[in-house]
């Protein structure tokens, strides 16, 4: 899959072929044990084989949570590298859920690790935290734009604990999440005028008031929390009613519960993708 085309274009093609669903590849210790693989680096490698077999041909996007691999040390990082490489070789778009975010040269190092041709953990999109300032995201934004990748900024998360920070208001009455969306819109307008830009947002699909003006950001949106965290496909459809073609709904635990047989996992993913095709 060519990384020279913008991520938004590649997502549109994957969505048209399979549907918008993102398969969360999150091998928690309890899941590895429940699947009978063992909570070990060897079990992690077997998990990867199962998930790749299930994902190829049933979904267009896969999202590994880096922490689930990092906890196994260098062998876990090696397994994650293999998953990313093999998934992209199967024409799957890889959203690496790393939620990095720092300042200056540190962000530049993070960006070099994940974005662009030749990066050690070359992903199509990554998640980042903006709370050291959107201006500090410059290295991420620049490299994502150059590489045709996507930067997904945590804006309205799916966990209720985040509301106190994300809903806080500035002196002008704007919430933090509204300010972030405005910053994302400005970046996309400068980098990709009239098109979907390289900077997207993570938006939990819970019914929260006030609703956000998502359409004006000219962005793609990762919608986590479908299934085990309580969000439903109908919640996703309501939250993104103004821009349904831009949302990437993600499910992990609820889908992985169908494993470990690859055929059962594939069928569960295909069924959920079909539901999203109808609703979105």
C-alpha cells in the first residue's frame, strides 16, 4: 500500500472495500490466558498470528495498543514490529495507539520512531496527547504531513475521568476540547486546504453535551470504546452524524472475545463492519 497517498485517501479506499471498523489488537494478560496462549512473549507471538489471519480480508484497519506489547520488554517490541510490518504487508492500515506527546526534540525523536518511510515502527497513523501544547506537536505534524500519515490528537476521550480536563473552559468560554478542535482545523486548513488534513482527533462516541462541531475540523476521527467500554454503533452514528464518512470506530475487547479461532474472530469483525456500513 503506497504511503505517498494521504492517509485520508487510503482510509476512504479501505472503508469502501471493508467498512470503517478498526480492529483493536490489544493482547492483555487475561486475554492471552483466556485464549490458552499463555501470558508470555511466545503467547504474544501466537496472538499476532491469529489476529493477522483474522484481520486480512475482513477489515481495513488494525490498531495495536503499544503498552500491551511493551510490557513484555524487548521481545514485546520485536513482536509489535513484526505485527506492524506484516499488517502493512497485507494492505491493512495500522493505527499505532502510543499516545506520545512531549516537547521539542523529544517529540521529534518520537515522530522518527513511528512516522515516515524507514521508521523502526512505521505506522500509518499514531495517537498523541496534546497537553504540553499543540505548538509542541510541530515535529509530529510536519512528519505526518510529509509521509502521508495521520496524527490523531486525544481530544474527547472515552473515559469519564477525562471530562474535568477536557471540559474545562478558558476565559473566552471555550472548552479545552473545543480549542483543540479549532487548532486541528487551522492546521488542516494550512496543510490541506479544501481536503481532509493529516491531523485528526480521538473522540469518544459517548452522548455528551454540548456536542462538538466535528465537521468543521476537516479531520478524520478515531472513535474508541465500542463494545466493552459501553459505546454502541448507534452512539457512533449519532456522535458523527455530521461527518459519518470520516469516523474510524474501534473495537477491541468485544471483538477479541470471539477468539481465539481466526474464523470466529473474522466473522465477528465482518458482522460489526456490516453494522457500521448500514449506520454510517
